[in-house]
C-alpha cells in the first residue's frame, strides 16, 4: 500500500505541475493577444509592456522577469523577520512565464494579421481589435483557472498582494484594486513621459480588469472538471 500511495502521489504531483504549466502558457498567450489588440494591457503586465516598448533591446518576456523579480524583493522587504524562503520559488514561475510570453508574442506576431491589415475603415479596425481583446480575456481567464487549480506557486504580482493584505490586515480584493491602480498609473506615467500619449494603458485595460473576472465565473463548471482531473473525484472546489 505504501508503494501504491507513493506512486499515486507522484502521479498527482505530475498532473499538478503539468496543469500549472499549461495554465501559465495559456495566460501568456492571452497577454500576447492583448498586445496585438493594442487596446491596453492588463494592469499586472502593463509595466513590463511599456518598458519593453521603451527599451527595445530587451524583450517583453525579459522585462516580465525583471519587474516580477522586483515584486519578489518587495515581498521580502515587507515581510522582514517574517521572511518566507519558499517565496523564492516564485522566481521559477516568473522565469517560465517570461519565456512563455516571448514565445507566444512571436507566435501571435507570425500568425495573427495586424488589425489595420484586415480592415480599411476605423470602425472595422477597431472591431478587429475588440475581437482580439475578447479572445485575450477568454484565454487569460482560462489560464488563471488552470494555473491556480493545482495550488502551487503564485506569480509575484499575486504574491505581493497577499503579503500586503496580510501585513495591512486588509481584504485581498481591496489590496488588488489598489495594486492594479498603482501599477497602471506607473505604466501610464512612463508612457506619457516617453511617448507623450497613452501607450499600453487604454480602454482595454479597464475592460479586461472587469471582464476577466466575469469570464472566470462562467468557467466554474470547467474548474470542477480540472480539479477532478488533477486531484481525483471527491475533492472540494473553491468557487
């Protein structure tokens, strides 16, 4: 029985890691679709995107790794003596997500036509951009579902929100709102200083901020199936 249980544990861990990686890849693909849509990035990816547009010698994926690693450092500074070494594991998912972002950016650039290339009038071009944005929200919500279900390592953006909520004794959703606004304002300031226009922060940022959560709620039946796939039948599912 001991060997059987060990084999079952290894199989479960293997499925958890696989589903987690699939989730990160789908999430990166959703980010790449929003990049092509050019209606604004999601708040957590806005700073890496704007920096990659300013300092083009480094890819967006590289800036994701740099900025997200900064979030890890901030977590350790906030925690102080309550430091949790396990949080260093966020470097692994940050690096993986950065590489996935570069790969999916190259993939969408090669396969997706630019909106201006498939439509002539402003209305049609904007319609194509909205279509890409909608697909990006579907993918981002699906990626979040897959990436969170195995309950492994949080990306640093979520990690810093958890630490702030813990230290400030505030509800996580309030901290998330404050964090999203803060990083969006930083990205907006960078774009205004360098480009003299809104670049990376637009109406799509606001649409995605509300839309992804709504879509994620519609995925509840799928979440139960993914949960069963990873952990087996009879496991509770967080709504």
